[in-house]
C-alpha cells in the first residue's frame, strides 16, 4: 500500500490525470462580448441626436469589439467612444469619452483604430477649411479616452491665401508649426511654399475627449 500511494501521487501521474480530465471539468474560454446593436448605439445618444455613423474595432487592445458612434442634429454633432466591458455580473458597452465636433463638416468623419489608438480625422469649414486629426488612447486608471496627439491645418481650398499647420504630441509636449504662402513666383510646381518648420515644446496637463481643444482656436494662438 505504501508503494502504491507513492506512485499515485507522483507529479507525472498527476499531470496525466489532469490531461485526461473530462472537458466539463476544464475551464472554458469566455464567449466574446456581442457587438453593440444599431438600436442600442442610437439609444446612447442624447435626445435630438440621430445616429449618423458608427465604427467597430478594438481601441483598448483587449480583443473585444468596441464602438465609436457619431450623432447629429441640425446644429450639433457629437462623437462617442463606447468600450466593451465584462464584470462578474454583467457585460455590454459603456461610454468612456464624448467629443463635440463642428456641426457643419465637409463630409463624414474618418474613424480608425490602430494598435490601441483611436484616430479621428475631420474636415470642416468652407472655402477656407480646417483639417484636424485627433489621436486618443484609453486610460484604464481614469476609464477615459486621453488625447495623445492633435494635428490641425487651416488652409484655402483654392490656394488663395496662406496655410498654417500644427502637429502636437501631448505625451512629450513636442510641437511642429509650419506656415506656407501661395507660390506667386512662378517657380516650381508647388501651389504653396512653406517656410522652415518651427519646433517648440508646450507641456499640458492630461486632456481627454471632453476637454479637447477647439482646433481653430488653437491655431489662432500660434
């Protein structure tokens, strides 16, 4: 009996027993969180806003399907980031950021999710337009979408006046500012001639979707 007991508790035998355990005794992977339905997405918007567009993807890197929606009314346009979540008693999608966009765009916003970064490109204005690119990363500590980069350019769509570009990395504070004027010299094929770029630093406290600077107001400070 003593010898048999030792054989039964040998580590190799224990491992073999675990491998041969029935499937119901082994842990099963958790099912994926179902994508947000169109009806549920529309219900997330404030009263008076209708669902204009949506984009599904994974912006926090957990393998689940998150959703970004854009709602619009006659005088308002709002983007909302919805994170897929799973708790001990529930699963679904919850808002983690809201961005007030210009109400009168020159087309729909372009939304993409690249390696845990949510990228939003928006073109607004008229003959004089502003092209803006926002970059956000989900911050688990605050459960909010943190602004990590902002690029903005104000320019003439007919090249009738100069252009101003800003590229701002909010994690490092590094900024690149470029100014250009219409090419009236007749030399070269460029419609706009740029002066050498100016580089500086502008540190900022953490900014989030709700506290994102207005791109036109930001350009006016340069």
